[in-house]
C-alpha cells in the first residue's frame, strides 16, 4: 500500500493550521491597536490607542465649511470658547494621557506653538476619555504644555464636529482652523514638529 495519500493529508492539515495561525495573529494585531468601545479607551493603558488613517488632508479655502464652534471647560474648570480665537490660526489637537503616541508628540506640539504663536497661531487641546482629570493635568505638567485644553471626559465634544470632519476614534488627531474658524487641514495621525510646521505654514500664509 502507498503512503502518499497519508502524506498529502498531513501536508494539507499543516497548511490549514499555518493559515489559521496567521489569520489569528492578524486579528490579534488589529485588536491590540483599535477599539470602538469608549470604555476601553479610558485609563492609563496604551491598549486604548486607536490608530488613525495615517493621512493629512488640506482643504482649499473655497471648499471649507462653516466655522467650528466649541464651548466647554478647560482642565482647571475655567470656561473655554473656541470663538474667542477668531482671527487666529488655531491648531486643535485631540489627545489623551492614556495614549502613547499622544505622549510622543506632545513636546513637538509645544515646540511648534512656541515658534508660531507670534505669527497669530493659537493651539488648543481636546483632552478626551480621561476619566480622572488629575491624569490629564499631570500630562500637561510633564510635557510643559502652555496652551489650554478642553476637558472632554466622555468624548461628547468630538461628536459636535461636522460629520466626516473628524474621526472621534482616531487618537491622536489634529485639525488646523483658518482665521475664520473653518477646517483647513485634518491629520488623523501622530505628527512630528516638522510635519506639523509644514501643515500650519500654508494656513498662516493665507490672507486674512
């Protein structure tokens, strides 16, 4: 009797097992960096980090929508109103103290703010899904952030943005508003100081 069929069967079983293992590995890799459950994105663990699309999109002035209006409280409980910065280019950065990439880009954001604020640029953070405000306050202190941030514990502020303008599951993400408060740039990815400077510069150069 030939043993070839048995060998073929064994090889087939091995291939199926290998394919299954690869598929499971892929699923685990995806679930380790993404979540659609806000409860899973709270706290200090990096497991709640949700990767963005890795793209930056600039919107021509003629195609920009209405001004973004956002009101709330900052991390010290003081009133914060985005409309008070009309006439300035505003960099809105969505972050959380639990988010590793947010920690990685924080120092760069402060550096660009210090370099560009004299050019009529204002940075504003949106701290989201930090269930304990002292963690967000410690993040600001650790990175020496001198610009204000909205405290958005439950993510409700993000839902006030026009549909399609900001993915509330992409943390960190950044919007750059022109002097009229309209979205000029959207970046659903962590940014270095060089990347951020290159995105802000054309908006600064626009005639008011």
